[in-house]
């Protein structure tokens, strides 16, 4: 496939491949991709995540430029930039997001850019750096309900993620977040997370089914039925979310860039 050949030729990584996303070929067919910057080794070890953890290497020199060149060569109209957590880098590596945005803007000014950022260790100045680079959309995922953070995301913090999202919403960005279900959360905990997020002013939320990457990862505790995802979507819309994307294979980078985040929308399974 043209996209995968180009990415391999330029030594680029994608979230699509590293996480074995169930939507990978659908997105590649639509000529959409989520680039993974700063390497493929994460400094954190979340119990639900397929990305490898350990001691990462120095980010590749010229990665931002190569991403921009591939976007231009392929004529991509919308892309996502995501990263592993890099607690070893100053500001969590925010500058690499900024560099990549600038390189793409210089070569493909009309490309819509979404960034999916980590919490940068709670460094809100790092968040501001990325915001000031003016991506079209910016996302930060809470991923799981508050109670599950200590077990599944021990190096992250629920309140820290809320602080990041509050900062993003306050900067008048088009902002979204994501919750996965099926990890042992209760319905009331999902609803509580929704109330926390909408209370920040967040208007876009994505809800998807957790799928166990391997036997070593956290086991799936429950598979939600499509009707249950629709029920969650309706509840979140009643809370005040303008756009809800809810379904079994929904992932935060599915149809990464929303061309319009304004109209109320409730979706199940796929975006439209």
C-alpha cells in the first residue's frame, strides 16, 4: 500500500501500526494516518496499552521534516500527530510536536492537523507551547475512569489529565478526549467521568471498547453491546457534549480530524 511504503521508506512510525488499531486499513484506505513521534518506546507502563515501555532513545533527527515531506508527497489532507510519553525529555517533548506542526504548515498549509498529546508530566507551559503552534484540533485522553488510574495508569494521574484538558478548553481550542470501557469500570463511574469532562467545558468525547493487546495485559472485563454504546452516547449528549462518537471500535484517532466540531452529533461505531 502506498502509505505504508512511504512511511517505511522515511522511517516513520504510526499509532495505527504500533497499537494494532482495528481501523488501520480503513483509515489508510481513506488516506488518513496518525503519526507517532519521539520513538516507539514509552517511559510509562500502562497495563492496557500495547506500546512497548522501557528506556527510549533520543528522538530521531529530522523526524518532523520527514513527516512533513511524506504528508506533502502523499497529498494527505488531514493527519494526526501523537506520541509516546517521554518523561525523560524536557517538557515531555512538547517541542517535537511544535516542530512537526511547523514543518507540515510550511509544506502543506491547508492540511488539517490534529495532535493527541500526553500530559507532559503536568507541565502546563509545555501544553501552552503546543497550543501556540495552532493545530486545528488537540486531544488529550483520560482513557479510563478515575478509580482505575492507580492500577492501569500508575504513572499518570486523573486530576492531572483534567488540568491539561481544562487548560486546553480555556485556550479556546477545538478539544476532544477519549474514554475506553470494558476494563472493570461501573456505569456510574463512566457517567461521573462524563460530568467531570463536560464540567471543564469539553464538547467532544469518544467512547470505545477496550481490546486486550496480549495475555500479559489487563483482561477485558466486559464487552459492551452496540445498544449500550448508543445509550452512553445519548447520556453524554444530554450532559451537554456537542459531539459524541461511541462504538465498539471507536479509537481517539478514528477519522482523526473532525472538519466541524460545532453541530450536535451522536454517532455509534463510526464517524460520518
